[in-house]
C-alpha cells in the first residue's frame, strides 16, 4: 500500500500521489501518460496534475495496480467498480498489470485468440488477474521473452495447464518450462505464433511475433517517444551489444512485419508496418556507434 506520509513533495496537491519507494521502472508513466511523469531531479515518478475526467481517473487506478512497489496511491483507497486490469488494448491484446519488482516492473500481456490464448511474460500471482483471465478463456501458451521477466509464470502455467516456452539459453530462470528451442533460427510454436531469437539483452532473448502484426519485444526493442524512433537499451544490455545489433538486423531482414510493438520495458507504439521496418533498419545502422 502506498504511504501517504512519504508522498513525493513535487507531486500535484490532491488525493493521488506517488511515494518515495518508486524504483523508476516507468510502468505507471506508461499507463497514465500526462498524469504521472518522471522527476528529473531524482528519477521518482510523481503526479504532475490530478486526474479530472473519468478516463483520467481510470488511468490513475491503472497506475495504482501496475506499480510493482505499490508506490502509487489515493488517500481514501476507494477502489473503482470496474477492475483496472486486464486493460483491453485492442486486437485481442490485454495488458495484465500487477507488475513485479523482481522483473523491475516489466509489463505482461494476454492475447485472446481463436485457438490458443497466449500470455507474454507474467505478472504477479493474484486473483485479480486469474479470475478475469479465466473469463477471457484462460491461457494455453506462456511465451517468455527472456530470463528477467518470468515473474510468477510458473503459478499461472500450473493453474491454467499452459505450455511454457523459453529459449534454452535462458532456461535456468524458468526450469519448469515445458517447451524449449535453441539456436538463432525462428520457431513456429503454434499457428500464427513465431519465436525469433535475438540474443543481446540476454543470451536467450526472444521476440514473439503473433498473428502477423503483433510484436512482443520484452526488453530487446522499444519506442523512443522523444526522438520518435525505435531504440534498444544500450545501458541494459547484459549479454552482448554486438550480438543484439546482429540479431535485430536478422529480424529486420526476416520479412516478419508488425504494426504494433508491445514492450516489457520502454514505450509500446502503433505504426504502419512499412514505417516500423524503416525505423528498425535505421536503428540497426545506428547501433554500432553506441558504445
């Protein structure tokens, strides 16, 4: 529970606040843009203004439920009638919220599909996710993008009887995984679901390409809203920047197109597939100079 006595002093006066346990993961800022921003002085999130409209209040509640350190709060803690999550993003994609500090606040998703529903990475284990996900048809496949963001995937897999996919090079983070693939060749794991290995952020990082237009990038690729271009996290590349450059180049040349980018960390974005491809090629060209 957020601690009102520790609210950020720069926050806008009013009932909504962020306390000083914020770990600068960006999650609340992603779900409440324009309300929650980063204080450049200390990196802690804070409310730059109080929500005014019903939609802004809904955004603020999503910030409460997404925060991995429970640092976002309301002085009266009156819960909304409708759950904040899962949040329907369109195309069958739902952001699950309830992010986990062990994943540094990474986002996870459910894709409701004809056939196999997929969960990409995992949130904290809670009935607030289990019950609505069950109502949406449950989970058939859990697709892990890399070792950092597995969170409570094992419990969701056990509950829903889901098959868990992870690259063999990151398998030690999910020893319960029931389906592995190796090497750098893409793998069709189900109808319309392709795993594309992109070693770099971690050795076993994977891009998951779903239904021809959705790309779940984990921590390997994100959108930079300030520069309006694709980006990769040079300062959070734990395995090899050269390998990440090469693997994203392979993906750019693969013919797998996407018009929706859905990230674990960083900003997700929607864009015409041809424009995304152009940005990806340009990113790969820039990356060797980022040392």
